[in-house]
């Protein structure tokens, strides 16, 4: 890595932190663009990080920042701490500022309109993350994967099956099929 990896890491995670509207899944396309295209990790590593971040407690964006910061700085724990802090800092400051602003102007037409406008953006970013993860590393056979996806959706949506049971059933189906 080059000598300015620390500044590049700060800049990458500041951008992710400031523009990661919609939470961790919406951040995935931003994270991929910043860290895979910078050569800090491979696409396969990114897929693995997403899977591991989903299994560990905490937000996916923060969990992935912790690991990527470690890898990008050559195994330095300070890289983990820095990436984690930097990705959280913009959200913390924005929430602090906007909470005060929204509380003072909660009846404003502008504020209501702004939130109505942000909703489709968040849905689009989450859809982008879903499409990003639909690659050969995650789906060796699209037919079975799409079948599991549709069946899981139907069980959760139409039968009101608890999502935890749906995850367990999907995992068992994946184990048996693959």
C-alpha cells in the first residue's frame, strides 16, 4: 500500500458515511466502489465480508468498515478503528444536526417533502445493493437461487412466517440443494 493509505481510507469512508442514506445495505454499492475499485480487497473478499457482516451483531456498514480498514492498512488495528470511526462520524453529526432542525420545523412543508423525496432514493440504493450481490460468487445456479428467494418472499409475505424461520428454512434448502 502507498504511504497515503490513511488519508485515502479516511476520504473513502467519509464519502461512504456522508452519502450512505438508507443504512448498511444501501451503502454496499458505495463500499464496493470505494474499496474494491481501489484494490484494497477483491470482489470475492467483498462478498465474504458482506456475508460475515450479516452474521455478526451490528450494522453491516460498520462491520465491513472495521474489517476493510484492517485489511487496507496491512493488518493494522488502528486501520479498523479509523475506518469505523470515520464511517460513523458523518451519520452521528448529521443526525445530531437534523434532529434539532426537524424538531424545530417538524410542520414545515419543505421537511415533509424532503422525506417524501428521500424514500425512493433509499429503495433504489437497497435495490442497487441487491443487484450488486447477484453475481456468480453468490449464485452458482440462478434457477435454484431465484426459487429459494421467491419461496422465502412468499412464505414471509403471504403466510406471515417469522423472518428468522424463513432464514433457517432457506439455509436448510441451500444446504440440501448445493
